């Protein structure tokens, strides 16, 4: 069935052309992504595990900073805000932000918690193991006040707000509720990439972008022994959160967009080959927010984010989408079909 929203390839390209004029505030968990690259030629005699010969290592801004980096790469202006430790890793992360051209005005330093680090060991284009070093306890009230002060300074000039929840201690009720009130006061859309444990505190946001597993876990996957349908789950979340939209990502099946008083829109995947899904959700919410900031409808913003996700899963590691790649995808795909 062809799209029936009135969108055309020209309209979608026009929205994409407006991306460099968008400004987004991103509040979420800052993570330093470390990649150790190597090769495997034998199994350890000490245990049945591969021996990785390390060739090099690299560092990238991760977590909510990967969302910020996606926005920056696509030409938007982004103001990320989060917490890092007063440690070597925190300094390294701030330096990487500057190298990537990401604003550091929202970096909050906390001497009482370490910088969160995810270390991925990759050999022959495959992730062998991941190590997480973190302190996931809630941030302090003092840190929350600093984040809200930064948000108040930026709220007038941004077009949208993203809450990126990695469950590392930053997204707590005492931060989200005043942030939501602030966004509503200035009539800015506020979008959430969620964690299941925090669904109750997202009530009233503009839109939420869970994956299928998160959506089912948040709502309850079965009732009286019967597996709930995706339609039931999406509509229930929409009602429970009192949001304008729920965009559920479905992996190889694409996405499903649920809006109030609108039929469900299913968007097929555009991925040609999947190498790594790391950070795909970051790309989805980044482009979804940029689309709305550019004047797109929820459906149009979802189409754009779906195209971007189809690109990023074809890359290894925490990746972003280049403007030329998204433009080519728009020109090649045109207006998508709907199931």
C-alpha cells in the first residue's frame, strides 16, 4: 500500500535540507566508548576463550553523546548535557567531544562518581566481549540542579529536547519531571529513548522510541497466557504515557508508529546488510527529533529515522550517518511502502 499522508520524495528531501537549521538539547548518560581492535588465531590453553592479539584501540563519545554526534554529523546544532567523573576518562571524553565539534558547555563534573566506560573487544569484524565500568546509582541533587540550569539557558533557542536513558543514574524523577515541565512551558517537543525501569517517569512526553523488547517488558507481554499483539502494546503505552506518539523499533521488521486517533503506521526496514546494531537506537531518536524540529509530521520524522537506522546498522561499532548517505537513501527509496 502506498503512503497516504501526502508526503512525496520531494517533501522528504526538503525536510532533510532543513536539518542544518535545527537545534536540539540532549539530556542523558555520557559514556566513553572504547574499542580494542585485534585478531584471533587460537584458543587460550587456560580456558576455552579466544586469544585476541591487539592491533589498536580507539575512543568515541558514546551513550547520549552518540545521539549528539548523529545530530552534529547531519548538520544540526546540539547541546548535550550529562555527568562525567573528575578522572582521566572524563577528561578524555571531554577532549573527544571537542575533537568531534560537540559543545561541552553541558558537561557536569562529579568527583564522587567515575566516568562510565564501555569497552568492546573486536576481532575480524566481530565483537568478542564487552566490559562495562560504571556507577549506576542516581546522580546527586546538585548534579541535577546544574543540568536543569543548563537546560533553562538553552531551552529558548532549541527546537526539541531528547532524553537519552542508558540507565546509568542520570535519568531520575527529580530531573525528568522539572525538565518535562520546562519543555512544555516553552512548547518544545520532548522525546525519550527509554529504559524499561523508568517508564513511569516518562508520562506526558511527546514521543517515546522503545524497541520491541522494551515495549513488551514495559507493558507486560502476555495476558491470561495469551501473547499480546504489537498493536495492543503500542496503544496501551500510548494511553498509559499520555504521549502524542510511540515509535517501536522492530529490528529487521522496521518500525511501527502509534499516534492518538490515527491508524498504526508500519514502516519496513531499509537495511541492506546488518553488521552491528550498536547505537542504532541513538540514530533513530536523533533523526526523529531533527525531523520534528524541521517541521515534519510524526510519520515523516519516523520515515527519515528509519532510513538513517538502515544505514547505521551496516557499519561496525558506534556509528553515525553522513548527510550524503541519508540523501542517497532518500533519493533511492523515495516514498516508502506501508504494510
